[in-house]
C-alpha cells in the first residue's frame, strides 16, 4: 500500500468505520479499474487496494489481503467465547478493565463479560497464569468459539 501514491486513505478509513458500525467482516468498493477491500480479522481491520483492468477477476486482490494468520484457537491457553454476544473488558463504561495484557490472573477470575440477551455473563480465566494477548476490543460482537484472550 505504501508504494501507491494514489491510495485514498480517507476512503479506507471510512470503509473501516463502516465495518465497525455494521459488524460486517468485509467490505469491497470498486470504481472503474480501482478496487479497495477492507476485511476484519481477529478484531482488526486489514485493507488492500489494487488497480485492475475492468474485466479482471478480484481474486488476486483478495489473496493479497490475506496475511499469514496465527491459529490462536489451538493455543492451550485460549479463552474461547462460550456464546454469541457483545464483549466488554470492563464492568461498566469508563471503569478499569478486568485485566490487561501482562496481568496475572487466578483460575476462575473474571477476565471479561459477554452480554447476551440483556444478560451480563462473566467469563472466567480457565487457569492461573499471565494474560499474553487480548484479542477483542470493548463493545465488539463475538461469536461462539471465538478466541477472546490467551493466558499462559
């Protein structure tokens, strides 16, 4: 992306904001021979842009946007979402988060909450250890089985 001086960063920001607002995981915009694709992976947005001939397939653009991903789900310390809902990292807006990366936790300690059907469900640490990664942001929708955090 940095090699393309014609890249419209404002457009990419607008598309990324649309992903946040709509809870979509991917959006693609095409005008003439220009295609911009923004996709969310593990809670972050990834953008790719390519100038393609009008008759060309968009497959190369999609393949270029897929970075090498780490399979967090196979990690022995992965904390998985037990339900579909909205993840919250603090007990209330503006409060101190339950945990931060690098924090020591005890088995059973609440590390975040998931709101499902207007019910706040505490998510406990499955084992004692150190929070290595927090893979969700406050207020984002999560799916069943999605990796929320890594504890080692």
